[in-house]
């Protein structure tokens, strides 16, 4: 007697599918979701082979466990399974770990049987709902994008436009074309906090809100969205056609994807740094290729990677050069802190204070930007110089006066502010050093006591609902001064905001990150772009000790294209990205000796070939993180070198103890 074998991939950190026997009378196809035994428990998995049924001889089938059940849930589409395989191969993550991004058991319960999940049918977006009147430049670019969507073939467009140029309205015409053709659209955002304002914009454009996908959703909402995207089986309102989501939305089981849009494509927030390490912008392009649809990467400050791809013809390049509706670009000025320093113990230059006072007197709103959470980044003993550090990380504890706590922003370790120095025991000797946004808020209260303030940071705004409330307060004119971190740099539209002051424009220029200058230019330009988006002109003041730095000069002159060209010229000779490839190997263990021994063994077997350089090993800048010691290797290769194959061969030649963990980061953007 013979049996039939089926291969099942499990959403667990295994790189290969498992073989199971198919029970008599059960028919399965690739992508079907099943329940199977694993050890003493039952787990959910997906049938993985395109031709899953293989006849087995009697003896071979005895050892196989049977599939327990076929689940009443939509099968994973072919292009999603191909995408999972591709991501796993590229990132060198186990295929099962990548599958876990797309498939969790709690998504599969029937929607109608879950408490709180019975909802009325949701209105479907209407692609023919009256939209805004586009300018001639917008209409021309929208027509090109619509043609690409109608072609139902893979393409990538870099949509570059100055802040306030109306890029969103242009790419929404491409969304409308996809919906009109019966296909689905995915719009990715770098921050969950932006989803509230974008949801309102999409509802106004299409007469119905999109489905939203991010980590803050309830289990019932996630189940309904997952099934609706897959085809609407068992979901009120039928198939979901428009999804607004964070990076994990790439792994939804779209039935017929027509366009993928990555808004603010330059944002580092698209890089997933834990678990499966991937860049959502790059994976969005792959998702579109496998689905056979158009991809649109939108930004006012494109990444150098995307700019080079456009210059070399791999991406189409669309440009919107002017702000929509006649709004003028903001005037960006540097404030030389050597010439106009703040008062002693303060952090705002008199130039910025004077400009804020004038803006508020004229009935406008102002924003202060500092990319540093909390009250102060460091607590220092004024007697012995001791710096209060995290016991689990190579990092100082950050003072949060609102909580009266010192907090590690990496592992979450929290303590009360000590009443004496932990080192010399001097009483009341700890003083805060440097500013965080809470300290800036304190200073604003002192110099402008009548101003109504709002903090926009991840500490104060942790959900889309809180973001919506904050946006409502700003739009209603209930706020005079907004004080925020990089959350404020991304996509917000506040018509009455006319002034932004950057407290420390030099903050991102320090360190050895090869992208430090590029990121600073992008961030500061985006921050400046929040002002002057309506009738009133905008002004951005950058407090700096380096007004002659190329980043400051590019921002003040408005020549970001020239800055990108100069950056490319610096990187090209050394084969640095995007003209070469990087891969990071992070070696971690609980014991320092285990890490150094593992690094020594790896270094002895390091690959040596043309076009490849291995840098390190060296202690990571965060030599300890969450209690684990960390060392790093960095592979720098010419583009022709197959980095993944080199790494697989290298690691296969070096047996390491179970106590040592290797983290692989292909195309790293963080070097900490």
C-alpha cells in the first residue's frame, strides 16, 4: 500500500518544509493552510510545493505523521509564497520565520465567530468619487502613472516632488486606476502615527476609509482585514481593495495586487531591525515584481539608492518641481550659534525666540524640532564626573522628568532618579546634561508663558488614536507651539504652521555612519517642509555650529540634487552603497569570552576573494545591548559579488557553540 506525501512550511524558525502524509479523502493544493502535529502540539502551516503530492513506498510512509485538517481559510497566493521564499533567500532568514510575518494562527479564526468581530459591511472605496483638481504638472504625472498601472506589468517609478507639491494626490490617481480595474492597492507609511491623517485623506478622496494594517490593531480587526485582503471569504463587505499599512502589510495575502506605493521612501523606519531583518522599500519593489504590478516610491528627498536607480534607468523618474496651489517653498536659514548663542543654561537662540514670538503674535503656529526624547540625554555627577549608565546596554540612561525616571531607550531599563551619585555617593550631585524635548518645552514655558504647547514624541503619542487627537488639536488652532522629534518630519499637513526652529541641526552629523550627511539633509529638509504649506509663507531656522557644512549649505541654497551628486561622487570610488554592497555580521553572546572566541574562529576562516573586503571583527558601538555582548564584522563587496553565497560558505566552515548567536544584516543602514 502506498501513501501520498505533502510538504508543509511552518511559521517557526525552520528553513525547510516538513513532510506529512496526506489522509485518504483529503485534497490539498499549494498554499492551502493546514493543521499538523509537531511533537506533542498542533501547529498551523502552509502547503508549500507547487506539486505537493508525491507517492511514497510503504516503508517510507510509516514514519510520516498525517495532516490533521485542512483549515477553512484562504490559501496563500502563489506570488506571496514566492515572495516569502525570495525574502528568506535574500535576508538569509529561515523561511519559516518569514512565513510567520504572513501567517499567524490567530488570524485564521472565522471572523464571524469572534467576539467583537461582527460588524456592518464597510463601504468600498469609489475610484470615481470626485477628487481634487490637479495642476497641469500633477495631471501630466498622474496620467503617466495611470498608464503604468493599466499596463498590468511590473514597473518602478520614483516620484520626487518638493514638500507640498501634491505627490499624494498624484499617486492616488494611480490607486484609483487600480481600483477601477478591479485590482487592489497597498500604500505603505513609515509611521503608525501618520495613519490617522492619511485615513482621513483617503476617505475624502474615495468616499470610504481604507483598511488599516499595523501592530496596534485588535486581533479581531487583524483577522477581518487579513481575510478581506485574501478575497473577502466570510467578511462583511467582501474583498478589501485598499490597504494603508506599516511595513508588515507587505506580507498580506493580496488576491490581485495592482499597485504598491511607498510614501516617504527614504525613511530609515522602513528597515526592520529585529527578527527577520529587511528593508520594506526594497521588498516592496520585489513584491510588485512578483505580483506583476506597478511600484511607486514617493519622496521629497529620495534616498541615494533610489536616485541612482532612476539615473541609471532602472526606475522611471517623475518630478514635481513646485508646491501645489501657489504656496511658496519655505525659506531655510542657518542660525550660527557662535554668533547668536542661547542664554546661559538655555538652548534656544534669541533669533529663534524672536521669530517664534512674531509668528504667534500674527496668529500662526510654530514648531520646535529636536530628535531627542526625554528631558536630558545624560545625568552627570558634578563632583566626580560619573555618568549614569544602563547596566544592560552600552548607553546612558535618559532623564524623563515627566515620569521622574531615568530610562534606557534600548532595553527599557528604568530607575528613579538617584538622590546621590552611584559612584562617589555625593548627595544631590546629579545634574542633567544637554536638552531633550521635555527640556525645550520647559524653556518655551519660561520665555512664552502664554503659549499653548503640544509634545509630539513616541513617549507622548503611542497610538493612531492619540496621533489623531493631537492632529485635531493642531488643526483646530488649540496649539500654538508644537515640540517634537522625527515623528514631526513625516508627511504632516498643518496649514497654519509657518515657523520651524531646529534646536540642534548638527545632531545627526556626528559618528561614522556613511549615510550621516544624507540622512541629516533628508530629515532637516522634511522638517522644514512642514511649514508654509498654505497661503502664509514658511520659515525654517536651523541652529548650528557648522553653517558651512555641505548639508547646511545645500539646505540653505535649496540644492539637494547637487548635494546628492556630491555624495554619489564620494561613495563611487570605494564601492560604497549604492555602488557596492554591504553585509553586517553581528556576533552576540551572554559572555564576553564566548563572543571573542567566536570572532577569532570566524576571522581565521574569513573569505578572501577579489571584489570583497572583510572589516573587523571589532566591538560594536553598542558593545552590550539588552545584556548581550556584541562584536561586528562588515563585508564590503562590489555589486557583482554574491554576498549571501559568500556568507553561507563562511558560516558553514565555522562551527560555533549554541551560546553564540549570529545576526546577519544584508544592506545594513545602522552600524550600532
